[in-house]
C-alpha cells in the first residue's frame, strides 16, 4: 500500500532550462549544418529552374529526363547526379 519505489524520478526542467538547452544544441549544430544546407538549397533551386525550362517544352518528362537534357554529366547517369543532390540512391 504505501510502497516506496526504487525507480528514479524523471528530471524536471523549467521552460527556460529547456529553451536554453535547445538553443545551445542549435548553436553547436548550426556551424556544421549551414554550409550543407546552403549548398543543397542552391542545387535544388538550380535544378528547379532547369526543370521549368525543360518542362515547358517536354511536360511529360521525368526529373531524370530533365537532368539528362539540361546538365553536362560527363560519365555520370542522371540517376547518379540526382542521388548526389538528394543523398538518396532510389532514383
């Protein structure tokens, strides 16, 4: 009936402590993340602009078709190009 639990009680933090911890975490991550985000944003905007130009004349083409037509890929396939931008191998 009046048992005492050996289970530790969860820590309780004030709203200000949580906010301070979140801001500190953001300060630690931001310097490394921002260059990656900036590069990705630039790549995505350029891809979108090239896609619009291409899709005006070829509205049924895929994104891989856009890349093949709009980019000088050297020895790379459109799927490899897209995988590099999106860090995803499912293209």
